[in-house]
C-alpha cells in the first residue's frame, strides 16, 4: 500500500488508491491546509481547490476512471473537521452547493496541526451516485448498492433519546430502501458533545436499538465508533454518520476478532464490532477485501485503556477466511472502537 503526497496551492493531500486497475477503484484521502495563519475562508478556499484537483488526479490515474463519463469519478462521502463549528459550519455548507454529489459530514474536531479545517474524502470511480427521496445517498455499481447518510441529528432532550430517534430514523430509511440494520449496515460513527456527560446515554440507546434489531453477542453487531465531537448547535449532543451495503451475501461479510488482543465489547456492556471485512471479488485466487476498523479507546474487562487507533483501508487478504481476524490483528489493523 502506497501513499501519494500531493501539494496543491496552500494545501497538502495524502491519498491511497485501491484497485487502481479494476473497473471500480477507491481512493481514501486526507486534505490539510499548509498555512495555519490563513483565515478560515482562505483555508476553506485552499481546501476546496485541492479537493477539485484530487478528483481529477484520481480520474486520470485510474485507467477506467473515465469509462462512462467525466462524472463517473465521484466523492461519495466526505467529512470536514472544523475548529469552531458554531462560526464555521454555515460558511462551509454554503460552498457545498457547488458540489452536491455525495454525503457530507461536518463535525467540530480541531485539526491537530493548528489549522481551522481539514477534509477526509472517499472517492470511487465508475459509479452512479444519486440522492434517494428518503434522504440516503445511493452509490451503485454492478450488483452492489452503497447507502450513506451523514450528520444525522435530532433535538430530543438528552443523548439517549437523540441516539434512539436517530437510529430509528436510519432504520426506517433502510427499510424504505429494501434493507435492514442487521443485514446491511456495516458502519456507524457517533460524535458526542461533552462526551464525559453524554457518552453513557448514547451507549445505552445504541445497545437497546441493536438488540431490538436482532443484534446480540451470539449474532453480530455493527462496527461503530463513539467519540467526542460537536455540531454548530450546542443543544445537539449526538450526531451520526452511517454506511450500509445492499448486494453482499452473508458469507462475504466477516466481523474481525482478535481474542488474544481484544475482548468482545459485550464483556464491558457495549454493543459494537471492532471492524468488518467484506469480500467483494475473487481475483486469481486472492480475495479482494475491504477492511474497515473502527476507532477509539480499547478497554480491558477491568477498565484499563490500552491504546488509541483508527485504520481504514483496502487490501488483498489471504483466501483462508478463518485467519483474517488474526492476520489483521498482527498487522496492527485490529484497532479499536467505543
């Protein structure tokens, strides 16, 4: 796996392209602003220019990037990290009208380099992207439908009620799309404002909704992140982003376990998977797997925090599926969640 480092104007891009020679290539990228002294508006302008450059870069680098039309290379999901959402979110969203394709997540998590805004982008080639009437973004190619939603929130009284209604709203969207939470959802991200006070309510609601949806320690959960973050509105204590796939058969989805390194989340009263591997194709005897490992702090049964990590990636995985979890763990990918 190689990382391309690109400089465009006042911005730096770090990106990795997976399946570059296949019909549908994928690119994960982080875009940073190089000059922290610029105003927010200037930083955002630099970021947006680099983002447009990145779309063209991916399209040109992938042989099949323009197989159908220039619009076949699309950013299907992007997340902006802000330093001051209350004063920046509305300015940012005004610029998003220039590129209405794909789901957009906006959260206050100040970039560590001291800048005011950064962007994570997930780009695919040769896909059709459309907004569904129920609020989901649908990305289609071949037999697969990828369903995204981002920046979901509600104004209920506390984090438990907000989480419960957000999840119920998403479940209804999936049902309208012919899917279900248990069968199709692979990933959720929960951002919790004042996490010390509101995290427990989010976890309680998530546990109970997942249980009602048929997910428990004997079946499986969803790879799910719970981490600190805030919206522009301080009364919103929980925001959720979510990802589901229609078209995968049960045998193609494997939940990653590393029992010698990580306990099951249910041991300490939570309900999530550490990560998922979804096997899409078999190429020359090698399974092409998408690996998504979630984030936050791993705690032992006794409550000791062991570490912090996040890894999201695509790579070929040995065909012996039973070894995937352990192989991932040994390669440092058995990251953590909350």
